[in-house]
């Protein structure tokens, strides 16, 4: 078989990219990876596969470029002409291509970040923590700015919501490819190392091609815990202290590393994985205990290795760096507890007291992990005390660079992660609590549900005792609709432990999700703070309180426009109430990755929040594919954390708060018109008779539920008879797959038309951060939609009225967004993002056409016939591929 040379092989890259202004290095990466994939397809053993992929690729590019109906029909005919088996192979080929393009884009981002790193003129320096601190100090003075920096808190919470369509095996393979691409970058052009890296890349791409893209079965909650641990092991454990170090370097200049740092650890990591039982029967108290144990194992291993590394390098002689009296006392204490090891270490480290101590501390950390009661630390505070003793001794002994170098990073890691790694949060539905309490109050035999609910509180108590009070204790109440819903948690905790035992320490967090609940929030909070249990906990925490806001259900409830405006109003009202009642408020944002679930750039969203709703603290959920997009690579993770932390710091700057306050007052009438008109338009669709079954017909909503994405069920009942039966994630996921993205924009066009004043709306886009973020996010959502493909999905349902309503609103919204944002098309003011969308769209179109043929075959089958297994598999394969191409799911 003829093997194409790199110059001969257009492969899956083709001429389409030529007009997309791709950076030269990235273009080279895409062409290299595409060429290797083309070779894999030729060697696949499936005759004609490469040629069929090329036929469909060329046709969809032509259809995308000239936008003619004839060209689009030709592309659809090619997709329909394949056998199910060939369509399966073609779908897998395009999916692998997207994984490779995503990798090339990520690699380019990392390359750019590294090239800019450390250069004050770099383009992204303006939105770093160091730059934000300087700007804030200009407004509030150095002392106030420093106090705010030290009180800064960024709290991402990882969740197991099923929106990561890739298998872990595929994610791992892509990570290996990333390392090889980096090796390829640094090797000599045409040299042996470069040939070796290309050969290994070819092997990895072949493995990707041959790896089943779909999970054979849903992951268990424990599987989900272990999957999230990969982000910690590969990135977060080292990336977070590096962020602190970079900020301190920028603020202290040449003195950094030779004196105590200015920066206090400002990241706290939370997790719902293994704790979120709202609607997930597979998350049990046993799973929660296991999740805490797995997380602790990972962080203690990391701390032990770090302590050993530092110990091995801390070869400072007592003559040059005399130990302090406190260090000598610590040595005596450690030696008496671990005499044999101390003697051996002393022999290997003569006259090196700091090294001896660190190696013994590493042994104590190991004993904590293995539960050796004689040596184990009781809690992370005692470890910090010992580390600070070493640090002070080094500083006093004339070795400040050793005191505030790697040892400082270890101290930051302990402060950030403790012995628990991530603060495990429990979530449960308020109705479950009410049902269990009714049973308990009535007396008699306890049901299985009641025993399980009570066991959760015992699990929290165990985790706190085992890993410290920070390890668990936040308890979120879904669908909080009264103060009683919150008080019920403390009652259940007392039932769980009995009258003679102390219940676990609990911070009960209301979750306000629907439009009505958001409006009722201030009244519920005003009532609950007088509850004795709540008041006592407020007193213990110096009046700290968390309140969670749900983006997903509110958007599904009243539409994305009304939900965004309602969320802003709720935050403003809650923040004002907190100010009046001397409450240190942290608003917890339940944001998803998709725009219909509160997704979009986090730093822009933070700067658009109402006055005093941030105040230096920002907490949000990080879900599904977002976890690995933001935290999968160290350079990208550090950049993301730096950007978000900078926005948190600047959100409370007087200038930013005044801008938001003035804009909210000035455009209040516009907001009211938009809220009312968009909600009415949204209701005209979702409350139309027969909407729910129509939605299930024209999108792959039912089939999405078959994907083994996560342990949580996709819906609350056996079938979808109304919108309330459906969870927010598949609601968004299904519209995304249909290339309509309705959950991110529907109703905005009508809202803007109702306002009507184009000049005023353009002015609002410039001056009103909330409005600008909304328009920009909708522009991105619509850019990933496609009219021609959307119409074919909508045609699957026998409701021309609903299909026309959707398409009319899409056209209207697109027109208004372009007019307001400016330019000649969507994302014209964001050329990098526009390029990325245009680069992918024709290839996503190919997968969408394959998905449509499968969906049409399944919908046209007799009702009493079993689903065609081949068509169903093709549909699920295309769902995975479209998710990779669009880079978001739910």
C-alpha cells in the first residue's frame, strides 16, 4: 500500500484550515496529527475507509463554505449512503480527529503561556492577581489592598455531573500524546528524537482509533472519585502552590523567596463526588466514607513525597546553619516516638539537623496515611506546627532561602489541602428530609431510606474525626423553599447520633434553584438566622454563611434571559441583607460548563456581579468536561486560577462596584422588559401542549440517557411527560447535540425586540457588564448552532408550529446579537474564538449528519420493534463525537 508523505497527505486537515488564520506552529501540529491519523485509517484494515472519510469531509467543507442547499444535500446523501458499519467507522474517525485538534489547540495555549511567562509586557498580564492588586491598591490604598489579598478565597467544587463524554482511557491517551507533542517541539528537526516521537504518536493515535469510545457501563460513584483524583495528581497538587509563588514573586520582586511570603493560600478545593446524593441512589453513606478515604490517600501520598524530597535536599550543616532550641526539642520528641528510624537517619545525616527532622516528618505523614496510631498526626494543624518550627529554625540560622523555598510550598500545600484534599460536601433534596423526619416523628419501624439518611450524618461525623473538621461538614439542601427545610438538617443530625452524643459540625447551605425560590431567598434567610442551631453555628464561624444559587433549573424554569436577570436580582438582595445583618456572605454559584447552565468565562461573570456579592470570595461548581479543560494541564490551570482570583480581587474594587451599581439602576427598565418578554416567549414554547414528547422526538434526549456518562440518572421518572421530569443537564445536552443550543439563547431575540432601541442596547453592551456577558455568551452559543442541521432535527417531530417558533427566535436572536456586538457576523469581536468555531463546524456537521440518519432510522421504526442496535450505537458514537467537536455537553 502506498504510504502518503506529509506533503502529499491532506488527510483530515485539508485546505479548509488555510483561511482560518491559524498560528503557524498550531497549523503544523494539526497537519502532523492529521497526517498520522490519515495513515492510521489507511492501515486500519478497512478497505476504502480513508477515502469515505475524505468524501464526507470534503462535502461538508464545501457545504459550509458556499452555504448552498445543493451542497448540503450532497453531503447529507453521502452520510446516508454508508452502511451502518461504515458510518460507525467514519464517526469514530471524525471523533478521533476532534480529540487531536483539541489537543493541538491546548498545546498552542500552553506554548503561548510559556512564551509570555515572566514578561511584564505579555498580553494577559493585566488580568493577573499581581496586576489586580496594584490596581486595587491605587483605589483603596496599600494596607486595605493587602488585607483583601490575604482574605481572598477561590473555592472550585468538583462535581460528578455526567457531562464528560470521553472515557478515562481516551483522556489518558490524549495526555500521553500531549507529552509526545511537547517532545516533538523540542527535538531537532528531522533528527532521531523527532522520528521517535512521531513513531510513538502514531502508536498512540492508532490506540485511540482502536479504543472503544463508549463506556460499556455507567461508572460507579467510586469510579468517578478516582477519575477526579487524576486532576489532583497530575495538576492541582503542584499547580496551586506555583500560583501562590508567582503572585508572591511579582509582589516582592528580588526579595521573594528570601523572606516570609505576602500571599496567604487562597484556593480551597471542594467536591460533591461521592457526596451528592440528590437524585442519585448509588451515592450511599458507604460511598461517602470511601470517597473521603481515597482523597486522603492521594493528598497524604503527595505530602509524604514532598517532605521526603525536601528532606533529601536539605543538607545544611549545623555549623553553617545552627538549629534553634525549638528544632532540637522537636528532634528529641520525634526520636523518642520513632527511635530506630531516628538513629538510622542520624547515621545517614550526621550534623544535618534540619534534614533529619524533615525525613522523620515524612515518616509521620506516612504513618497518618497507614493509620499507625503511634506515629500518626492527629490533624494537619500539628503537621503545620512542626513545619513552621523547621522554617523558623532555618530563617533564624541564616538560611532564609531554604526556609521560604520548597519548604514554603509544602506549607502552602498543607494549608490548602489538609489531610483531606477536597472538602467533601453532601447534597440532598429537601423533600427527602421532610419525608424521613415525618417517619421518625411518627415512631415505629424505620425504612431503608430513613436508615440511609441517618447513616450519612454518622459518615460525616466519622470523616471529621478521621481527617479533621474541614474534611466534611457542608450540607446543601436542594430545592430549599422554607426556613424549615434548613432547620430539618440539624434535627436529622441529632436523630442520627442519639441524645447522648454530639452531632457533627454542620454548615447547612440553602440551594435556591427555581425562579420563585430565588425571589423568596432573602425572606427565608432572614427567618433561618433566628433558628437556635443556625444562630449557634453563625456565632462559631464569626457570622459566616454560604448560600448556593442554581443556574440550571432556573434557566429550564423560565428561560436563560429571565433566569440570568433573576439570579442577578437575587444576589443583589441577598448581599444587601447580609450587609445589614453583619453576615460574611459567600455566594456559591452552581454553574455548569454549557451556556444554558451558567457556563462561559468565569472571570467576566465575576466582574459582572452585584456590589458586595463577591467581597473577595467566590465559590462555584466545576462540572464534567470543564474539570479537565481547566485543570487538566498545569499551565492552563495556573492561568485559569490566576485569572479568576484576579477577577475576585477586582470585583470588590470601588470602581467596579460603582459601575455595576450605576448600570443596574440605569438599565432597570430594560431589564424588566427583557425579563417579562423573554419569559413569555419561553413559556409559549415549553408550555405548549405536547412540548415534552416533541422535544424528546426532535433531539437525542432519550438516547443521551443511554450514554454511560455518569452514575446519576438522567431523569427523575421513567419517562418524560413534562419538562419537570427532566434534569437540567440532559435538557441542555440534547439541544446542543441537535445543533440548536436553545437552552443558551431562546427568548433573547424577543426580549431585545421588545426593548427596540438599538442605540440604547449598544450603549448597554458597552456600559452594563451583565448585559455584555449575556450577549457574548449567546453569540458563542449561536455560533455553535447551525440552521440547516437544526431544521432537519426539528423536522423529526410532527409540529411545524413549534419548529417555526424555534427557528424564528433563532434568526431574530442572531440578528440582534450581531447588531449589538458589531461586526459582520457572530463573534466578530472575538476573532480567536470565531476562528476556533469555524475551524470545527464543517467537521461537526459531518457527525451531525451521521447522527441524524441514525436518529431518523430509530424514530421511523415501528413502536413495538426493538431499537436497531447498529443505529443506536451509531447515534451514541456521534453524540460523543459532537461533544468533542463542540467542546461542551451539558
